[in-house]
C-alpha cells in the first residue's frame, strides 16, 4: 500500500511534505533525510522496510517538496517539525532512523521527546560539527552562488567513494539531481542548524534503545563521531560499515541487516 506525497503545516506555518508506505497497523518507522537530499534518498530501502513497518518519510524543511522559510533554521525547529508531523498523523510513538542531519534530529528527539520514540537509529551523524566560523563562510558562499553546481560536486565527493564517482554509477546522478534541485536558502538554513547544534553533553540523557551506524571512511561525520555518540548514549550499540557518508546506498545489505536486526 502506497500513499502519494502529502503535506502538513508545522507550528510556524512551514509546509512539510511526507509519504507513507506499508500497511496500517504495523509499527511506524520514521525516516529522516540528510542535508541536500529528499525523502527519495531512502527509495532503495522502502520495499524491504515496508514489509515490517508503516514507513513514514518526510522532507526536512528547506528540502524537496517541503517549504523553504528564509533565514537560519534551528535544530529545535527541525525536531519540532518531526513531532508536529507525528501529531498531525495521530502517531503517538514511532521508531526513528535519521542519517546525517536526520541523525541530528534523531538525537534531539531522543533528548527532548523520548516519550514519542521507541527505538532510535542514528546513522552517519555527529553530536557537533563546529566551529561555527566554517559554516558562516559556507552559508554566505552558497547564498551568493549563481547555482548549486559547484556545491553539488563537493557534496558528492564527500558522500561517495572515488570508485563510484569514477564509474559514474546511476545512483550518483540521482543524488546530484537532488542536490541541484535543493533551494539555496534551504541548504543555508539547514547549515545554520548544524552550525549551532552541540549535543555532546545532552545525548547522555537519551534513554531509548539506540543504534549508531558509522562509516569507516566518512569525511563528513567521521567514524570517531559515531563512536563518541555510542560511548555517550547509555547502552547504545555501534555498527561501523566500510562506507563513506551514505551507508544505506553504499552498503545497502549490511545497512539493512543492522537496521532490521536492531528494530526487530
């Protein structure tokens, strides 16, 4: 069973796009995307996940079909977007899987809304990506750029191993298209949320069962960052895949084994 793209309004009026796959009555699993992508980044996982879960995907604000408010976004606002989406759909509790920026959102939810989360999976993410100055420079540059073509190539080089880029694998073009379609204000707003986020101490408060997935060759959110999360969140498990940043794309079988093994 598949629903097309639907929309709800967040508390500040921003439109949040979402879609649901899987039968009603199954446990709900929320998927949260990385910066510069859309809910389509999970396409390869949906067939398998929807056998076991009612899968709720959404576009982070500033991305995909969601609204693009001007100015800086905050992690608090991104976290409340997720909660307000659950509220609008009448979902009391759900599993949550977030990758990269989606993983920042997952950490925030684990700290601030544990009553809404069953099991938490934090993939290729970090509790802190400072200092802020580097982000200010990137934000200014992306807002002034004529388009995202240069930014997209930098992202792809950080997301995929050289062999996949050299082979011009179709999935790379899929993600390039997502990046090029991203609104520059949306990217800048999300970068501001990353710039201002520091969860290094507060994630010690997470009580939900937590799985951390890290990429051994990740240059964005280094494996050491995943290790730091797993060492700080009480009882968290850590799986390190020989991936760069998009573990679900580069190692889909191993990624799914880790996810399903943990959730089931």
